[in-house]
C-alpha cells in the first residue's frame, strides 16, 4: 500500500486542519531531537521545557504539572475560564523513555544518552499531540474549532503504576468528556491505524519475592531449607496454580524476569530473590489477582519450608476502548485517509497506564502504524533498535485533528 493511498476524496467529509508541509518538517526535527535526548520517568525536564516553549511560541498557555515534569495545555478555553457544559476532548501523549541502550548503528538521531532510548515510540506520541495542538490552535484562531481541546503530555508512563495518576491528580481530566491516544505499533504499516472496541491491552502488575532459609551444605539438604529448589518450585508451580484458579479466558499469567540465589556450588544459600510480572486480559481477574497470586506463592514456599516476603506492586488495569470513542477514531481516520487506512487489531498483553484515564472518562487508544510499507522484518517495542517511519507523525496529527473536529458532531447527533 502506498503511503498516499486514499479512497476517493469526494466520498469523505471535507475537513480543515491538514498538516502544513513546513510544520511537518518542524515536527520531524522535534521528534528527532527528542529521540536524541531521552529522559526517564519523572526526569523529563528538558522534554517538558521543549514542549512548553513550542506551545508558548504558538500563543498557548501550557501549565507544567506540579510534580515538575509533564504539562497540560487547553485550546479554545481561556486560562482560568471555568468548564461549564462544554465537555473537553483530551489528546494524551506520554513523554518518558526507557532505561535501555539505543543499538541503532546507522542513525543520525540515535540516542546521545548512554543506556537511555525512546524504544517505545513516546517521542512519536509526543510529537503527534504537539503537532495536533498547533494545527488545532490555528483552527481556533480562525473560529473553526467547535469544542475545547486539552493536550496532556504525561510523564512516567513506563514507571508502575504510571504517571497518569499524577496527571489526573493535577487536574488533567477536569472538565474532560472524552480522551484519545495512540501507541506506536511496529507490526502495522505507517499510514494505517489498528482499532478495536473493548480491551486493547492487558492489566500489568509487578511481583517481587524474597525467600529465606537457614542455609547449609549441599551434602545435607534434608537438614535445612533447600532454598534453590524452593525458588525453582515457585517459578514453575505458581504460574500453574494461578492459571487453575481463575477462568482460563481471563488470561491471568505470571511470568518471571529475574531469579537470583547463591554464590557457591556446594553451599545451600540463605536467600533468594525473584521478580516478574502478573498480567491479565480481564479486568475482574486483575482485581482478584493479588489475593490469588500471593496465596499461591505462600502455598509453594511453605511446602518447601521457605520463609517468603512478597511485594505485590499494583500496576495498571487493561485499556478498555469505549465503543463510541473508538467509532470516532474510525470515522476520523476514514475522513482523512480512506477506509483502507483502518484495520482491526488484537488485544495485547502489554500494559499501558492510559487505562487510568479510562477508569474516569470514556476514551480509546488506536495503534499507530510505524513500519515502513514493504518491510517485513519482525520488530518489537522495548528493543534498542526500535525506530519509526516518520510518516506516522503526519497520520497521527491528521487523526487527532479530524477527531477533534468530528467530536462535536458525534456528541450533538
């Protein structure tokens, strides 16, 4: 599919707010600068300052969150003006990076910060919302923006339980009636978005366990707590027990990422550490997960006479797309780029703290294609060589601007 492939323009609504070429070039440069200077969650000071400066240059009045990073900016609503009877459409971006090295070898804009990389596409998300905001601000000046729009640039999405809670605490959802977002998808061609109604991501929690015993000689495991065996049984038995204590359709899964114990081959250690994640496709199973998982761990540890301490870190619920808002994104994408620019997508086991907004207001997230058309290399998020076809920036801006213009019509229908 060509990047510029579209259905007959005469069959689609004529909408203002296309992305000017000069702004497109500027946005690509902004994204590349952000890509070169990644910042971890709650440390995004440079990123916050860059976004704030560009919005202020456009005559807008962004407000930095009280936590020091991230910001909110209203369009079509004067500073201090109360929100009364005019529901705001919010566009959300996440601005933080990951603590992994950028392994791209032939890239002029690869990360300049050791062990830091925008390997999840947050630089693209941020640039899309910034670009949409600049286009919508111009439409507002022309009297063409029917309802207020709020830009939310949220910190710390990668830090459980996510910076969304801080943004909400700082008033990000005050007066908001709907909220939309995109997430880069390297399995989808640039120029296309993936959509689904209902759950599009999974719940995700973090699990940290310590096991302790008196230790001893490997010649006499029967006289002590065989701690390595106990840890191994926790690793293998707990996921199986958990899977049998909920409806299998809930997809409740425990997966380990780290196990560490011992220093010598002939010494039974006194201490072991394990950590991993708990994921669920179903929100009700997620709510029950802490009790189920902790009980399973205690059961296995006690069987092997190991003392356990469990730190169950609550993460995020699933992102559950509202049907009406998903339909709005579908209509917006078809209006801009034609019906072939939208495809269905499956529910992912990845977690996303956009879900916290959806616990408060209806909204939807679309998967934004970032794979160069024709490329068949299998790539994934959270890998050091991640990159995006920058045509996705244009597509994202078009999607959000069309959604903002169509939002009023769908509410008033």
